[in-house]
C-alpha cells in the first residue's frame, strides 16, 4: 500500500526526499536539484523547493537547535528521516510565519508515521514541542544552543584525571 499525499503535505514529503538525497550523497539541495533527483510523486512543488533549499541553507543552525533539545540523542545518532523531518518543521516554525506552528509540527509527525519507525512520531513531537515551549516563553533559542554548545566544548576539553597503578 502506498500513501498518497496532497497539497502542502506532499510538498513537505518532497522536501524530505530532497534533503534525504542531499545528505545521502553529501551534496547541497541546490546541487541535487541541478542534477538527477527522485521524487515518489511529482512534479516538484514550489513550496517543497522553498522548504528543502531553506532548511539546507541554515542546516547548521537547525542542527544546533535540534541537538540542544533532543535529550540524549546526538544529531548523528538520529535516523536520517527523523533528522530531516525535524529540520523541515523547525525551518517552517522559524522562517515561514504564515504557517501555524501546530500545523508545521502535526504535518511532520504525520509524515513520521508514514515513513519512520514507531518511536519517531513521539520523539519528533517531543523535540519540537520543547523548542516551541521555549520560543513561546520568550527564550532566544539560538543563544541557548550556543551557550550549551560552548559548555559542551569546554567540558570535553577538561583533563581526564590520571590513572593510578594498582599494584
């Protein structure tokens, strides 16, 4: 059984496919779009292009935010589909004001149900929910992530203590 998506849901699905292909081939989305790419349903929606190119353009910032809010999961440990769904929704939340935040979250959670494992929808919803809660509380999530990143870097540089000979 194949799932059919329509409208902006299909656009988000196409954006996911473009981001996935870019990541898998170590290219930018623009490079993927400039060559051969595959979509499960075409033609490419203009909103899909906006999401994929936009999210890819600020991927490092999105990844910093996602890493700061995903408890005990590094970006590299996440399944690629989960990671890219988080990027798409977070890009919409931060950069596409005409899309309601709840819609941006619900749409990628629905895509996670279609494309991912059983735990992914809950994980994605939880990460995005924590981010939105802080945004709604007036927190500057970019500063929070930068502070956390600096703290992690400095703790990684602390000397490990010596190993004593047991004799």
